[in-house]
């Protein structure tokens, strides 16, 4: 037994205790990290690997691991799950710690036991690396051939960068792995160093007293040296874990332009926060991704961001401070001659133009917030998004305000404009010679005009809201001029001065302009037409417009003058003779139609022939608005039915008026009680009663005073006669 057991070796005992503590700590911290970055995920997706589980960052609004598995599904990669090796991690660590402590405190004189324990500590990090790389290889080489996207086989790296299409993954070891590595190094190096130190001391030529000291086991000095050495290793590994890129910090470029210049094509340059007072040029196919809303400030000099290379992505930035020089057309982001550019989730403000794109194609501009600046006079503002000679591009989900034109397309074909919001601008949307474009599900509110479409063809407007566009003298929801083959369906045109004005549309033989299932409601004028606008207008809902339809005279771009509703005479305004108001026996819903439906087919038995004497004069007599929607208006309109001398000629003839709005086109009415209206009504009533009571009291006082004066004069006369 004496050959096996003996006095514990101090250096080995200390090394084992510290190594077991580090290995135990590795149970509670991540061992490995993968960060997945893509243009559609500017903040990145993060997955941590513990010894026994996978976990997201905990800072995202969604489950990062589940999101990564969802992306992997599209390329046919298997779902990331806990494997059998991970289930054995906690029992394996516990067994190694227990065996080490048991053998260390019992002590031994067999070095092979020490070697066995040391080998066990090295197996932990080495097996972790090998097993992780095996599974990464397995995931990348067992792809589902029926997946929607086929990337081919690839091997994700256990340490470093892996790129697949526009995805970019960064992998690195974390604190737990360095704890395991430090434990293995400590239990290997510290006892070995202590033994070497003892042998060195034993061979020194010293005095007998020193030799006797030499024979003693390593004491406090040796133990202290071993502890210092071990803590030095721990400090280095901890610093390495906390800052994996620390060795490269001194070489990191100091400006954003330097980082762009040092990047290779197809790199993803990630910028974490900060303010960069510079203008940048992106002339290579890279992705510039901002995290924490980093700011690029141009300082009022020229363009802030210039993109001149294909396949560039810029996302997650705040860009501000372009020049305001009108002649140079400066912009926060300018794209010149580049294709496949993605501008996503940026905030652009304090600029002349927000996004300025010329001679490009297949771009994506989405989810940006663009505010040109309310303090800038509207005649000095640039456009929010300007496309000139741009094709095949998509504008989606942008929010634009205080611009000249929110979105301006010129000589730009085959583009899609969807789900954007434009407010407080001159024109929300402006087309000039822009063909084959689709405008779907946008909101254009509180501008001078909503959609101004001129000299264009093959246009689709569907599901948009155009409301409150009434600033200035000519506010209109939709303005069409000299367009061909226009399809307008499912739009809500509300509370504008003119819901829609049309001139020269369609203008070519055989072309059409069809308006179907739209809601025109609460506009001063629902539809204004020039005589050269033979449109097809069917199954729309015309609800409570002051004037439902009116003829326009003169050049539409110069004036939208009023029409008194009188019978047209030579040279006067008149509606187009070829306009179609009824198709297949169905016309439109008119809220002021007073006919009947005897056969119950949903179509009125009499044509809709509007003769609006009150509304017809309203455009020229603004004082009449005081009596709008009052009994006075109803009396005037009723008088026209009784006395034909006051009757105006019909403006249009809809021979199939609908009795109810088509499904989905009726205005919604809130059911909640309007306490604000009640309060205002009570306040007005109280003021009226107070005024009436005051006048009544003054009048009563005057009467009483007069009666007293009369009585006094009578008494004086009676006294004088007596």
C-alpha cells in the first residue's frame, strides 16, 4: 500500500483543485458562438452552444435558434437539435471532477494515474472541437434535394467565416471553451514546472544547509509560483475570450471609408453604433450593415453615401446632412449606374433628396424612414425617392414625409410600389413617362396631391388609400393626365378637394381607363372630368361627396375651376360623351340617389340623374358652406322637385345605379360614444343659455326701470294737482 499511497504532492493537488473549478464553471457559460448575418437580418442572428444545449442571444424579439432553423429549412439543411454527445456532457464533467478529487486527496505514487487524469482534461476541449466540426460537416452535406433553394454541399467552419450566397456566418469559441482549455493546460504544466524547479534546486552547488532545504518538498514558494503561473494563463485566456479580435484591434481602420476600402468583394462589413462625420463611396459589391443605428453625417457637403457598384447592400444606418444645392441634386444616398442595390431599414433626413437612383435596375428600397425636412420651403425640397431610367425595382414599406414628391418616377418602367406611406409633401407619387408600373396598398395622406400620373401607360392602382390631400388650391387624390391603359381598383379616396381629376385619359385609340370598385367619399368633388376623358366608371361607391361628378374646363394643370351644374352650352364645360357609367346593367352607388328597387335585384329602377342646384353653386359661393347639410340645403333641393324652373340639367346619366355600396366599399362608422362631441355640444348650449339669460335679465331690468320712472312721474303730477 505504501507504494500506491503517500503524502499528497502539493503542486499536483493545487493544480487539480483549480482545474476542477474551471471545468465546473464551464457548465454555466457558452462554449461556442455562431453569428449569422444577412441583409434581411441587419442585427444578426446569434446562437450559443453550451456543452448540453443550444440557445439564442436572449436580446432578440424572436427565438434566434428557431429562426436559424427556419432559414435552414429553405436550403434543405437539417434542424439543429441536441445530439447524444451533448446529453453526456454534464455526466462526463461530473465523473472527471469526482475522479480527479478522489485520486488527488487519496494521493498516489503512480504517475500513470496522473497521466490518465491529465488526458481526461485534454479530451474535453479536443473532443468538443472535433465533434462540433463533424456535425457542421454533416449538416452541410446531407441537404434535402427537394428544398426550395439549392445551395449545394458546403462545410461550415467551426472557427472563422463561412459565406453562402448573401448569408455570412462568424463562429468563435466562447468563455466556457477557454475555461476547459485553461484547466487542461494548468493540470499539465503546473506539476511539470514544479518538478523541474525541484530538480534544478537539487543540482545547485550550495551549502549543506541549502542541500537539506533542497530535499524538502516544494514549499510555499513553489506553490506560490505555480499559482501565479496558472493565474497568468487564466488571465490570457479570459482576455482572449472577451475580445477574440483583440490582436487585430491596432489594425482596425479608423474611418468608415477605410473599412470599406479594406473589405473584399462580397464581404459583409458590420458597423456597431457611432457617428461618422464623412461622406463615403461604395465602389465594390459589399454589404454595409449597421447595428445600433450608426450615423453617417455628410456635414452639408455633396452626397453622403454614393453607390457605384452592383450588388451593394446598405442597411441599418442613419444618414443625414447632404448638401442643399438644388443644381447638384445631392442626396443622402445616391445610386449611379449600379444594379441590384438594396437600401433597407435606414433613416434618412436633413437632405435635399433622400434616395436618388439613376440608370439602374432590379433594386430594392424597403422599410426606410425618409424625412426631407419640414423647415425647408416646399419649393426648395427634393424628392423622397427619385428614380430616373430605373426598371424592375421595388419600393416597399417606406415612410416618407416633407418632400417635394414623396416618390418620383421618370422614364422608369416595370417597377413595383407597395405599402409605402407618404405624408405632408407636395405630390405623394408622381409619374412622368413611367410605364408598366404597379401601385398597390400604399397610403398617401395630407399632401397637396396623392397620385399624379402623367404621360404614362400600363398602370395599375389597387388597394391604396388617398386621403386628406387638400393643401393649396388644387388638392386631389388621383390626377391622371394623358395616360393609357390605366386600371384603378379597390382604392379609398377620402376627404380630398377633388377625389379624382382626369384629362386626356385614355388618349390613344383602343386604350382604356377603367375605374372599378373604388370608394370616393367625403370629397368636395368626387370625380372631375375633362371632355377628353372617356373613362369607364363602374361599381364604385360615391358616398357623401359635396359634388359627385363635375365637368372641368380649361387646362387641368392650370386650374380646377368650379362648375355650376347648368346645362352645357357652346364653349362651356362638358363631360365626355363616350364615358361609360354602366356595364352589364350595373352602374355605381350614389349616396344621394332617391330611386327604388321594385324587383329586388340591387339596381335602381330609375337612372341616376343628378341635378344639384345647391351643390352646383357651392363651388362658386363659399358662403353657402354655412348651410351645407342643414334643412336649408334640403329645402332648396326639394324645391327643385316641385318647381321645374329651379331644376338644373343632369350632369351624368347612370342607368344602373346600385342601391347599396358593393361589398367592402361602405364607410365604417365607429360605435363608441363620442364624448368630445357631447362635451362641445354641452359647452355651446351653456354659452347660448348664458347669453340668452343675460339678455333677458338686461331687458327685464330696463322694463322695471321704465315702470318706476313712469310711476314717479305720475305721483309728481298727482301731487301737483292736489
